[in-house]
C-alpha cells in the first residue's frame, strides 16, 4: 500500500466531503485551538467534547489507512452554514484499492443523545462518589457499582430508543452558539408538529414558537399560565428543571390542537445566574389527555343521558363549589318501573332520555344531573319561583307530545326550593323540594295509572288477538260464575271484570313472531309465552292496588292437578279469581276461534270443559260457569 500523508488525507476528507474546515496543521498534525467557520472566521465550535470526537474520528481513519481495519463508522461534528454544529454518521469501507465513504445527517437525533451522554457522565461521577462513601468489602462495592452502571446504561438505551422512535420533540438553546433571545434549536419533529418554519439549520424563532401556545379557551389559558410561570422560575434561578407540564398547542399551519408534555433542564448558567445552556423535549400526549378527559367525563356524567350524575353533585357539594344562591329543582319520572315492565327497558330508556332532553330545553344554562334511575336535579340560576312553576306545566306539555310518538305515557312530578346558602343548606333544600314533588306525584298517581293502563291495553289489543270484545265477554261470564258460586258483592263483580280485561296484559312483552304465530309453538317459544303471567303481575301490581286482581293475573294458567304454570299450584292453592278466569278464557277462545284453530260450537266447548274438570279446571267452577250460560 503506498505511503499516505495521514493529516492531509484527513483534512481532505473532512473539508471536501463533509463540508468542514481545516482543523489539523499539515506539518505537525497538531490540533488548532479552535474550529473556524470558513467565510467569516467566526468561532463556532470550541467545545472540548467536539474536539475529542474529532480526535476519535482521526484515530479511526489512521487505523483504516494503516490497514488495521477495513471498515470504520464514526460520529463526526461539522460546522453548518449558519455557524451551528451538525452531526454526521460517517462510514468508510475499502474493497481492493477502492475506498467508499457514506455520510448521513443525524443532527436531530444526536443533539438529544449528547445531552443524555452528559447525564450519563454525571451518573458515572455519582457512582464513583458512592464507591468512595461505601464502607463495605470490595465484593459488595463491585456489586453496587455494577448495579448503578447497569441502571445508567438502561437509562441511556431507553432514551436513545425514544429519540429513534420519532415521537420525541427535542429542543435546546445555547447562548454560546446563537442568540437565545431570538432563536432556539428544534428537531424536525418539533418543527413539523407545531407547524413552524425553520430559520435555517433547525433554528426556530422564539416568537413563532410562542404563537403555538393556545390560550383561546379557558383550559388552554390555564395551562399556558402554569407553563409560563415555570419558565419564569427557571429564568430567575428558582428551579433548575420542569417535567410533566402539559401545554395546549396549535399547529400554526393546520390549526390542529395538540397537547404536549414538557420537560426541560438547565445545563449551565452564567456567573450572574442567567441561563447559558438548557434544553428539553416535548411528547405529544393528545390521545392520553383525551382518554383522561373521557374517564373524568364518565366519572361525572350519566352514561345514558350525558347529564351530570350524583357523583358530580356530591363532589361540588364537598368542595363547596355550589353557588351562594340558586333554585333547586327536583324532577321525578313517573311510572318508570311500569314502563320498563310493560314495554321493556328500551322504552324505559327512551322515556329517561326524553325527560333529560326536555330539561335541557328549559334549563339550557344550568347544572342538570340524573341522580338515580328516575330522579333528576337542576341547580338553576333563575331565582323567580313563578318562572319555575310555569315551566313545570310546560315541561309536561312537551312530554305529552313526545309520548304520542312512542305510545308511552311520559310525565314528571316536580318540586323546587329557593336556596340561600347563608340561610338554608343544600340538604334541607333538597328534602323540602323532594317532599313537594312527592305530594304532587301522589295527587296525580291515580289518574296517571289509569291512563297508563288504558295505553297498555290499547297497545296489546292493536297487535294481538286479545281484543276488547274478548275481554268484555270474559267479564260477563266471570261475573255470572261468581254469582252462581255465592259471591254477590258489587266489589267482587268489579274486580273480576277488571281482571278479565288485564289477565293477559303481560303479553305486551311477547314478540309478534310468537304471539301471532299461525301454528303450534315450539318448546322454546312456549317457555317465552309462559313468562307473560309474571310480567303481567308486575305491571298490574304497579297500577292496581288489589291482590285479588294481581294474583288472578299471576295464577290464571295454573291447573288443579298441579301441571300448570308458573308455580304448579294444586286445587285450593290456586286463588278463586284465577280459577274462574281460567275457565272463562278457555271457553271464549274455543267458541270464538283463533288463527291457529277453528271455533267450536257451544256444546263442543261445554263438553271440553267437563272433560277437563278435576284435571285442568275446578269442577265446581265449571258447573257454576255452565249454569250461567
């Protein structure tokens, strides 16, 4: 291999290929005191760490040219066009007499790694200190040293991976390299994420960065003020670092709002305490903030209506955030359990959401909360009681319009009480408003229940074979049968007539595909049909204050031989009204016919009742029924 002037080769490589300047004298090979920028001789690199890196690079080149190695890969600092330091990854390989050199600009990544390496050096100094202070034996000292070294290496590795992942927005400012008042350095991700324009070589104007701080809403303003307060503390020397500070930013180019978590640290100060070198990084935590907000929202809001919930109200009471004066309004959805039992929970949820939307309509600027299943609360700024009384009436008028759309009666009972926290507490006001609401609810209950019952029966008659005429015929036969059994009281006749009307009310929850099926039911379908007795019992129990009627609904499919449902009762275990309705129901079905069977004659139906006496029907009731025909 021919003799090569190593210093000359190195300078040629560095100057011609990397854009650097002469840093080694040809004649001695000694390092000059500084690295100068080519155009104006401005000192741009005088950091000992930079020179140390160049020495390492030169030594590697010497080994390569001497034939000790055939490939080298080194990190090389280069003076940029604007006087800043750039970093290149230089790979040099040799194949035969041909030398190949590959150069990659890794400035963005390396700036952070240098800072991390400095931190590692600090850790190494601490390790030495720990070793000096440690008074144990040499083996224990060695174990402690290895553990601390491992921790430091893991930290450096983790941070390197974070930088390589492209998710860390890195910045730094060094008053020895550029005017910190006007500029600071940011990596490509920092610039693109915030929609900034580089002033060259990664430099960013401080004024453009401040434009990204979003303070056009209350949240952004609070976050910005907290962040700038920390920045001022760093500038004044009160603190040396900040971490975990969330700031709301706006991308200048796209207008996109993002949340960034800031961390930074002062590396060096001047003698007067002002910052000489500092830096840090930002991480986009927008998704995390959104998730945190969603969790907080769920904690304080009702999932079905998106109103505030009981937890929110209890929190503002505990934290004393209630206004000094307000009108407390209590609203209770009437008959929610009945709606759920009769029409299902989908209709029940519809009723709840309808009430919520109506309250929002009348109290758009107030705190509204769903306190429980059917109970709502409003903390209103409007203190005029007459306004609220008028609103209560209008609220139910709106709900009645909504009721017709879903054929479900929706109404609320309301009560209110004026609160002056200096005179009456929230708890006392709540109890007063709730008592007023319940008094109104009790006064309207009977008329409301009657209306609900008619709504359910009308709905059932409209979709099934259980017609009004069928119920009326059953009621006629049932009254005559009771009379023949010796029950002559008017109240008995009224109760058995009402039972005839509501005995199959539980079928409101049976799907049409089963209820209207033209043919025999499967075993599974019949099990579904059997649930109508219990469903009907729950509905009637909520509407009618009579065990005779509710029990009649529950047990009217029992058989005296114990083979009926739902409980398999026998003989006299079955209530009288249930046994009477069972006979009347079967007779009318046989003589009027159904889609799944032809109508029988009166004689055929009587014969069937007699045949089933003492098995399906009570024989005494059958006799009394036939006598009344």
